[in-house]
C-alpha cells in the first residue's frame, strides 16, 4: 500500500509545473537552466507541522542554485531566498551543487545540496543551530521542463 501511495504521489507531482522564485536567475542564458521537482521522502526528526511540505522545486543555472521553493500540503509556498540571508551557492568537486544561508528570525543556518545518490537525483536540506544539526529534509527529484 505504501508503494502504491508513493507511486501515486510521484505521478501527481510529475504532472504539476515548477514554481518560480529567484536567487539570481539570468533570463538571457536559458540553455544552462535546469529545473527539478522533488518529493519530500523523509524529515528527520519527523515533521509535526500541521501543514507539512510535500514538494520542493529547485532550479540550477550555470552550476549554481537559482531557486528553491517549498510547497506545503495546503499549497502555501516558501521561497528560500525570502527566508534566508547571506546566500551562497557553489558546485563541489564531486559535482554536488550546494547553497547556504542564514535565518535571522530562527537563528539557524541552512544548507541545501542537489546531487545523485544510489542512481536517483536527490535534494537534501540541513538545518543547523549553534553548529548542531537539528533537521534534515530529504527529497527525490526528477527533471522538469522550464519555460
């Protein structure tokens, strides 16, 4: 039953469009722009939110993040560029694309990474408070068509 529900959720997500937002999107260079839609598969510790996130839309341009937008079950969107300051993005030597930022409101640092794991495209976010890992959000992704 769980496999059927997950397969149904993935199929539903595949049909929906990518969300918009911006780190520093360059409209003139669309050939290097890649979009991904990612379904949340694990939150550690378990999410107790009444309106939990179910998907993340990620865009990469010129080997750097241009957007990261979470969508909750109710349809509310959370753009990481609005939530975090001092944003930095880079590609590591192993090909993983990273971003990091600081939330003054919650006094946490967040880092996100898009890469391959066991043959799947994955996007993972790590939330640290006072240098201690407090939350991990793991998603599995597929490429999307970007307008």
